């Protein structure tokens, strides 16, 4: 099969790293050598010059500049929180000035929330429901609603092409058996883990920590897992005890899909 690539343009949680107010070891490192510098979560699926994005947060413009990407025509969105849709007005502006009609894919309830927040987007973007499924770049894509804790809901996506399947789930916690089922037997799981271990009251939380994720992986058993959506609690220079076949994404990481 063609060797599509998954590219991590943003691996941070809702606030990104460094936090402007913070002088912790991770934030200070992010300001200097930058291993832990993390923009808000965004990935692209690329086949040569063709690509589609998953999510479009407030760092979209910076991320596109970093990749010398001048135009984007297709974006798939997981949920309508600002760190995942804050860049949509800038994308719509790109579409306006380049004379293109962008295609924005999301579940119906997500599109409704986006249209309510940004009612002018439909001038330059076509809002398209993903139900009951869609094809992008040769990938068969199915989405399902997942628990996002105190922040309500998000969607995860399973993408399949030929014999390879992978799941993108950046925002979830405490998933039910029904929500876990579509994750099983994946070649790759990309999972949001905001903390190594989050000690806040469980009812106030919204994303798995790495301790809980390790337990989830024992049940889901993907062939490979990559953590993303990480806060300034996560120091990539000191992550030495991750489970086998598990790694944490760094900005710019490229992963072959199909090998």
C-alpha cells in the first residue's frame, strides 16, 4: 500500500507548553532547547503533496508556517472546543483569498456547535456531516462519541486503508466498554494523555493520564501507541518507563501508516 504519513504538528493540551505564567522545569526547557515545546493538538495525514488535517486549533497558522504549507482544503474535527477549532476563522480566510471552498468534516452535533460559534464560516467552508462514515485520501473513516469527562464529549476516529487501521482519540477519559470496542485490534492508537499522573479530583478531570492509559492499553492491545495532547507535567527528557511499544509524540514527528 502507499506509505501515507501521520505528521504531528501539535502535541499539546488546551493551554500548550510553555504556559506563559509558569517557570517549571518543563516550561523553562520548552523556552530554550524546545524539546517540550508543544502547540495545540493537530495532525495531518499526508500522501506526497496531498493531505487532510485532523482538528484546527488556535496555533493552526503557526503550524502551517512551520511546515511551509500554504493551502489546506480538507479538515476533520473531533469536537468543538477552542483548542481544536480556534484556527477555523484563519483557515476560512485562507480559503477566501485563494478562491477555494474548504471542506470541513465533523459529526452533526459538532458542526452545529461550530456554526453557532462561527456563523460566517459557511461563506468559505462547506460543512459536511461524517455520519455514517466517509472516505478521505483513500482512508475509510468512522467516528464515535467518547466521554470527555467534565468537558462533556469528544469524538474518536478509526481510519482504515487496505490492511492497516489506526485510531485517533486526543480527548477522552473513563471510556465505557462500548466506547472502547472500536479501538480494538488497531495497528496504531494515538491517545491523549495530559499528565503522567493527574492527582486532581476525578470528577474535575477530562483526559486520561499515562497511568490510566497503560491500563486501557492492556485491554485494547494496539500494536503501537503514541501519546499526545500533553501538558507541562510531561517531560519528554524523562519518560523512561512507558509500556512496551508506547511512545510520546514530539512536534514534527512523522509516522508511516502501513508499515
